[in-house]
C-alpha cells in the first residue's frame, strides 16, 4: 500500500494553499513545510511524547477538498495532493542553526565542545539532558538521518537549547544497525554506547525506558487519535523492527 491510503473519509486534514513543492500556507498561521506523506512521521511524533521530547506536530495536508482529492487516480498526482506537513516552529528573537552551521563543526567539534558553548552550568545541564533524550529517541527509532535535521536554538538570554524534533521518515527499518550518527557524536559499536553511559550515567535510564515501549500499541494509539485506517499497513514489519531494536537496547544495557 501507499502510506497516504491510511486517510479515511473522516480523517481530520488541513486544507492548505500550496506555495511551492515544499511550502504551503494556512490563514493566520506560520508557513507549513510539507513533503511526501509518510506514516513514520506521525509514529515518531507519538513516540516523542512518551518522554516529553519536544516535537513538531504533523498534519495530513491537502490542497483541495477531500472529495476531489480522493477522485485523483494518477499515483504521482495523488502523492502531490496528499502530503504531511508541520507549521514553522521558529520563534521571534531566537536564532536557529543546524550542526554544520555551528562554528565548532568545521573544527571537528566534539560533544563536550558543544556543551562548552553553554552560557552557564544550568544551561549546560539542560542541554545535556535534551541531547540525551534526542539520542535515546533516535536510537530506539533506528533513526538514520539525524545529522542536519536538528536545530540548536540560541536564545536572547544566551542559553542554548534543542529545537523541536522532526523528520522521522528514515526510521523503523527492520534491520540491525549498531551505529547511530548525531551531529557531534557517533556510536559505531555496542562498546561505544557503553562507554558513553559510563560518562553520562543518566543515559542508561533513558534507554531502559524504551524497553517498556510496545511499538504496535503506540501506532494503534496514534491511529485512533488521527482516525487513520491501518488495515493495509504492514504491521508485521513494525513488530519485527520493535523486536530487533529491543534486542539492540538489551545488548547495550547488559
């Protein structure tokens, strides 16, 4: 099936005005960034909420009435007509940078050097906790596309924080990957994770919490709230992924 086929007659959707292939508009709201409809975006957002990780809120986006959209038969046209999108979350007065745009990136900056950019000890502690939560979520999801897809917020008071999470589409693939690549840290082996836990013991508790996650239940909960039709979704694939990622976490934590 195609992911956009989860949309039902009664599924809440956002009817927006298309500006171009990546941006749309909705009256009285910030611009919408839209892309190909992918169920993983909604699953990732639901998972982020389990531990309170800040995430964008995704909407099914249409550019015409649902009735007219459902009449479209050409696959490419339908892909362009049923999209997933989120409103721009950037706040006035806050500066946003991706990892490669930070000054320490060109000098092969490290995780600790990123934390050293904080304005005070409290900010350093907060940023560390935010990063560990991002890492924990991504590691559970098997995220393969986090570099360049994370914003660092520089606030007027000098503090640095992590922007809202987005872009979960390259996740939940049913294969075993030990490595996880972030902007300023790379986990290549199980030993790398364990050394990181020794340095940051609170990371162990974050990873342990994902052993209690039942991905199928998360997906079903998300689908109920969104009024998505999962009857043709390959749930076996998600179950297989959940089993594999739990085994990976157990190897890291033993």
